[in-house]
């Protein structure tokens, strides 16, 4: 049965609406990716400002005989990591919605409009290219795939390690609060790694 003129108009309207929605989602996806890049930039800036000044900071703290505040600094890195992960989740959600909802409906509209070709199946396939990268390249690709997320985590770990070296160098005694903060940092690291791996595996 041929599609009536009225139905064709409705299909065209639906097609136009889908394209507008796609453009809106694509712009949002680009903005989200840009925000994620900004988080990486913030991590580089924080690292560049913090680590070169560590000798001055530890020199001052050695006079006060305590470095407890240093165990709090990693929290900033964890916040940056979680923010980066949040943007990754948003990008995955937008890409999945385009792949599972927008693209099939657009192809369906093209079929109903009688303009379908063999190339239609490739419409909006770009969002599939970055998915399942671990399956495509293997587990050795994991550090590369999670580099943007792992960078702030590495910064957090280095701060704790340097702080412990500082305590050892100046023969300082860890207080109960210091031990509590060390345990907290360990739990935050485990929590962050768990969600980072989980999100990457779900891509």
C-alpha cells in the first residue's frame, strides 16, 4: 500500500523533528566533551602549581611539626576525577540515545519516504566508533582509554606518597587524624577506581 500524502507530510515532520533533536543532542555532546577537556586542563594546572611548590610547603610545615593538611589536598584531585567521570557518563548517555533512538527512527522515516539506500545504515554510525574500545584493542588499551580519568587519581596518590616521605624525612609522627585521612584517601581511591572501570566497561 502506498503511503498517503497526509502520512508523507507527517513522516517529513517527524523526520525534521528528529534531525533537530539530533543537532541539539550533538551540540550538547560537543559542549560536554569540551567541559571534560577543561577538567583535564584544570588537573594539569593544579599539578603544575602544586608539585613545584611542595618543597616550600613541606619546608614550612616541618617547622610546625605537622603535615595533616597535605592529606586533605588529594580530595581536590578526586573531585576533578569525579567531575571528569560525570562528563564521560553524560557523553555515553547522549551517544547511546542517538544510536538507539534517533538513528533507527531516521532510517525508518527514510524508508517510509521512499528515499532509503544502502548507505542509510551508516547514518549516525560515528557514535559507535568510540564504543567497546577495550574489546577492539584489548585490555592493554585500558590505561589509554582511562587516561583523562586516571590523571587526577595519579595526582592524588602522588600527594599522599610525597606526604608520607615528608613525614619520614623529618621524623614526624602520624597522628590519629593523619591515619584517618590516609584511610579515607585509600577508600576514595578504591571508590574512584571502581566507578572508573565500571563506566569504561559499559561503553
